């Protein structure tokens, strides 16, 4: 299946395509919501997408809400540490509006929010944390390809990794005995001051060592040094480990994005967690 398209329409940055069968408004920028929203509805109908998902500043939300969007999550201080971001959804395919895993998602959220906030213990012997460089890209591509059968962005593509590494993403890794075994990334909004903690992947033989928790702590320290104000993640709702990892680092649960993202072979619901840095 081809990767989704990322393009600008009416000034907004959007991603859309058949992989997740959705439109994702990644950045409203200077777009006029009154003209953007009808364009999104038309595009969704033309392409047969099931969902439109938009991350918008709260003051820009009125046109979306009038058109039938509803709030799935919100992050205070998302823009410059001051303005709230709303995560809004409209289901063109109403069958997609309800998750068959609703009960299990609620159970995982309850488990996570009750998890003890703590820092990780020592890394396994022979392991170290470090920022990845272009020399690491072939191995990074291999790890992402092994861990994720499908993913909403082409993180298995070396060209994508290099471009994002050069512009706005810091990739972090755990190297054990000289070999990368776990990865994650800090995707920065350099103007807005928010950072998405994402792309966590650990090779099967190294799971169970809390490497994601180590990576997250290291990433937070790095993002504070770079002046980021708010960290957040959009985590797989059915991944108890990832939800608990963010809860253990003091992130707050914000809401569930229902049937939102094609990841690991199918469309899954995602949980939003955030933390002021």
C-alpha cells in the first residue's frame, strides 16, 4: 500500500490516504477554518475516507464543531506553552466511531493512571543511551521495518529518516554492546514549542528491560535543553506497556482517538498523554 500524501491545503498541513483511510490535519497554521473545513469534507467524501482528525488551536475550533466534529482529546499549553490544542474528529463512516476494544482500552487507561510515577533503574550491562546520527539510518530503518508491519509515516524509509533528522526530529537510541536495539524520536514543533515523543521500537530480544522508559527520560532532558514547553504522545491504546511508560513519567491522560491510525497491520485507537516540561 502506498504511503499517505502529506500536503498543504488552504495553508494547513494535512496527511491523507488509504492506509489509515482518514484525513489528519497536522497543522492549521494560518489557514482559515471557514474555508478549510468544507475542503476537508469534500476531500473525505471524494476519497472514501472514514475519519477526519484535526489538531487545532482552541480558538480555531468553532468552524469544526459547527460542522459536526467532536473533541476526542485536548492538551493545555500546546502552543507556546499557553494555548490549548484540541484533537477533533468527524466520522464520515459512522461504523468507525465506536471501538470494539472499548472495555479493554478503559482497563489499560485505569491501570496506567494508577501506575507509580518513577524513574527507570540502571540500564542493562553493556548498554548506553545516545542520539542517533545519519550513520545509524540503515540500522534504524531495519529496526522499524521489523517492529512495525505498517505505520502512519514512512519511518522505515532511509530518505524520510534523514530528512526529518536534518530538520526537526531528534532520534534517540539504546545501544547494547555496540548495536542499536531500541529507538524513539522527539518530533519538535520548533515554533510552537511542543514535542511529540513517538516512534518507540524495541527489538524482541530486548523487551522487558524498560528501555522505552530510559529513552523517554533522556528525551525529556534533551527537549528541556532545547526549550520545548510541552511534551505529548499519541500511543497505541491497546499497548499497556507504552501507556504505563508515559504514566510512570508523570504524563496525564487526555483522551482516546477512536479507530484513528493504521499501525502494526490494522487501524487502532490511540491514547493521548501530555506533560509540561
